[in-house]
C-alpha cells in the first residue's frame, strides 16, 4: 500500500468534479433470500451500474469489521492501519466538539460509587437531562487552573466527553476505569515518562469531580477512558490537491471530514436538503463527500424495511446528482451493517463508479451479488480514491 | 509484495520454456459497444483461453497509469514502486543508447534564447536532420576533458539525450530547465553534497554548448532534465535462474530488457520476422519476452481499426507459437492504451495463461470483459511472473 506516498507526486489540480456518495452501512446479508439492496427498487442506480464499473471493497482487509473512523479514512485514500483515530477523539467528533492539536480528550461515564467500590459503571443510565445538569455543575465548580482548562461535554445517558486543553499534554495514559463493577475507583497510569505530569492533572481532576458529585445519589463519580489527541494526518488538499466539502448531517462524520481538511456545512434535516446542498455548493468545490446515515441506522436497528426504503429514497435523488454532470460519481458504503447482525460487520461493500472513462462491465443491477462480478473485483477500499482521481483525470502517469 | 524476496530461494533451473507475449497497450475501452479486442476475430487466442486461465492485471495498482518502464518491470516480477527508472535512462534506452553504471544521462531539448530569455523551449521543433547536425557539431566542438566524456545523441525534432561518462558522477541534480518560457536560462542545482562536482561539470557544459550554438537562429541553447543513472536492479537470471531473451523491435523495450540481463536480438521488421525469431532462438533460451508494439501505436493514434487488425495479425501467429510446445504461454499487455483516450491509461489488462498445468476457468473468449470472470480475478501484474514460473514447474514448495 504505497498510495499515500504516490498521491502528492501524481495528483494534478483540475476543475473536474468527484461525487462520493456514502450510504453508511449499506452492505447487507440476505433476509428471506434478499439483501435490502436487492429488495429495494433502484432503477436509477441500476442504470448507473450498467454504464459504470463495479466491485466489492474491504475497508481494512478481509474479515475485519471496521469502526466508522477507519472505514471512512480508507474511502478517502488513507491507510486505515496507519492513521488511527483515538476513541476519545471519535467520541468528541460525535458530539460535535472542536478539538485542537494541544487538546487531550477522553470518553467519560458517570458511575455509582458505594463503600469505595464502583457498583454501577453507568450510574443506572441516568437521563440525558441529568447528565447535562451534572456536566454544567462540574464545569462551573471545577477550580480554575491557569495552564489547563477542563470542560465536560454531555452525550446520551451516562456518557460524556472530557476535554483537557493546555500545553504539553500527553495521551500516553491508561484508562481510569476499573472495567468491572465491585472494584475500587481507578486512576490513570502514565504509559510513558512524558505522560507523568498529565496523569497527575487527570487524577487530580478525577478526585475533584468525585468531591463535587458526592451529593448525587447515582452519578457520584466518573470514569475516563480512551485518552487521545488529534492524530497528525495530512489533509485531502495536501494529498490530492482537491477542494473538498462534506455534506453530512451527523456530527461524527462532519468532525472526521473536518479533521482531514474538508469544508463543513450544516444541511437541514432530511435527504432532500442533503442533496440540495450538493447542488448549492457545486461550483465552489471539486470533491463532494455525501453521507447518508439512514441506511446504517436501519441496519443497527435490524429494520430491513427501513433500510430498503432509505435505499429507495436515495435512488430517487440520483437523477438530480447526474444532472450536475460530475466527471465521477461513486456510490458505496463505508462498511456493512447487516440487519441480521444489527451491527457493523466485515462483509464487503458494493462499489459503483460511473464516469465517461469507466470501462463498463457485465453488472446491470446494483447489489452485493452483482458487484462481485464487476471489473474491479474485490479490492481494498483505500484504492477507491486513486480510482476516482484517475477517472476524473486528476492523476499523472507514473514513471516513463 | 514480497515476491522478489522469495524468488531467489524458490526458483529452480529447468529446461521448461516460458513465452510471454506482450501486446503493448492492448487493454481498451469500448468504441460503439466493443473494445478492439472484442471486435477482433481471434479464433486461436479464444481456443487458448478456453483451455487456459484468465484474469485482469493492474500494472502498479488500481487507478495508476503506468509508463512503459514500471509496466514492464511489473510483468517481469519486479516491484514497480521500488525499482524506478529515471526519465533520462528511459529516453536513452529509447534512442538505443548503451549505458554503463558510471554514466549519467539526461533528456535534452534544443531551445531558443533571445535577450537572455528562453522564448521557445523547443526551438520551434526544428527538423530532426537539423538536430542531428547540431549534435554532431557539439560533439566535435566540445573541449575534450580527461576525466569526463560528454556525447549528445539526437532524437526526434528538438529532443536529444546527453551522456556524461566518468567516475564519481551523481544524478542527484535538479532540472536545468526554466519549465516556462519568458524566463532566463536555468542551471542545475546539486540536490545532495556529493553532487556538487557533477553540477559544476553539467553547468560548464551548458555554457559551452550555448557558446557553440550562438550562431544558430533557433536552436541556440539547450535545456537538460531527468538526470539519471542506471538503477541497481537484479537480473532475471539472478532472480529466477532463467535464460531470457527479448524479441522486440523497438529500442526502448530492448534497452529495458537488456537492463535486467536479457539477451537482445534485432529481428527484421514485421510480425512475421518477430515470431520467426522466437523459433530460431527456441533451443537456446527458456524465457522469451516477445513485444508487439503495433497495438499500442494504434491506441495512441486512436485508430480502432488498426488496433483490431494488429490483434488479428498476432492471432494468426499463435499456431506457430503453440507448435513449439512451450510449457507456458502467457498473453497480456503491459498497460492499456484505449483508442478513446489516445494514451496510456489505468484500466486493467486482459491476461491469459495457457499451460498443461493451468486450471481452465469459464472464460471462452479473449476480451477484457471475459477475462474479468476468470479464476485469476483482478491481480497486480507483479504476480504474473510467479504464476508463469509455477506453471512451468520452476517454483519449489514454500515451507514444509
């Protein structure tokens, strides 16, 4: 996998446009003989397939179920085994938090302490509103420090994100979480010498927060895990000379896109607004990452009908996308989320690339089964980016 | 890609013969529904396909359009991302120049200088005959030096190759080319300390050549770029214990083959002479690289009919090749040159391997579309060599 090494050298700036439409979790397993994609009526996607080139992608490699981070990084041409996003960073992106290079973030739980033992790692899954109140209380009550600023951001139920801002913070820290119930509170341990000072800051904070929360009946302490900082990752513009924009509803995907230098916008709810945003921004960018969440949500819920309907709804917007006459339109998923499994899986993703320069294969229907017969065969998702760039005329010849 | 590492250990010397027939630029995009290969009548190739095993290859990886250098190196089992041939070396091979380890070569242009500015980087594309006269004049007029010998070799129009021979020359040099017109002459800069002395030699030569050319109306200065030396690359015999011969008409392919230790011959013009040369040399070698240029030339010209005819002509020589009873006959292209694009492209190459030991797949017709359905699937061209060696009984078991 030498693509990243070649990217800077081989890419050229052009006006040609690439649309990458990601139907999150699209890949599926059959339910009563058909996958959601096979069951859905998709005349416009099928028409595209018959003119384009298809295949099946593995986000990382065969058998690996990826999180959304590696799955998307691969689609954007980054080696997902090299660039790792910490859990804390992912969680922070998920709540729409801005993170800077000097920030250290961690996932947090409110938890219940009794007789010096953690008896509930989730504090009885307190309501989100209580979580919000507790975060506000902590943010207001924590002693102000000159050099380090600590802020908690509430998530759903017992979950929050803690952000430590200041110079010299390290993420080389063990989890401050006993992992099991019935054990005492746990402090973070520095995993390298340079993290000793940060560990002290975190552990002082854990004590202080536990003091402040001592009146709460259930949520009277906190656990922190997945300490992480922003990875050092080249932007899409640096690598490919593209002007990229992310058109997505969910914070995590916007955050991830922002991390690699994409312009972020905030479309109104619904697919209509999502696709309208492509049109509105069409002249100002040349790489459009369009993220549809519905397919994944339906898969996670095991809701086959909802997944099928989401696919059919997306299909109805294809003529609008094509009317923009992009040089390349690719449609795929970041990972599979089979309704049967109700979770991300390792199954490959159908991949379709339509372009004037694509070599039509025998595939006539957009489905997992048919895509496996396409010219592209089964390939690692990291090659989607060189393929899209090549078809858009944005790659120079390699060698003489 | 670990093949090169395994090659020496696993290969065994045998008398079995491998014929690798390269139809340069064969892969195509459909014109009026068919590629040149689909349109061509190829009864003999189709018969081979039905008994052999097929696939589609990517010379480097998906999306990458290779030059002839990396594309051929991959077919010979070399990692094309590791072994790079400098532009100067390729150009020198292209004009049929002998290069030795101590030589430094560069691509040159005659150019027009006016009021100390380069006003035409190609000297009005002077006729080749004038180029030849100017090279002769320079070769005769340059001051003889004891340690460094400089010779210019004319190419077409304004192009030439400059060869510097001597001890201690470095190719770590920037281009001596302002790249744009309207700028002053440009000198080479050493890109490492060891290249300082070489840069001085090159820059003195540039001044001297410009003095000698001062009378010429158009071609009154020169530009040099792509400084390069022979790469250090193991030979085919070292890696695979083969006795290889290249049967090709064009200097660049012969030069490239010579670089990796193949015996070079000079067949008469025409495909008949080319294939006759295989027969003539059959008993003395066991690896035959047979290069057909016509298919690529037709693709570069956008001449669909000529490409189709070239393929049909090649097909007619297949019975002759088969009569030799080689253990392996592989037919493929180094890269695609679609008539529609009139240039090399990133599209995959049809690949056919016929042998007594090949596992026949469902493919019955030699075409891009059918090959995509073969057992070999889509694979990197670098694996063509281990496949050919294996089918020829030249690879030992790996591990116990």
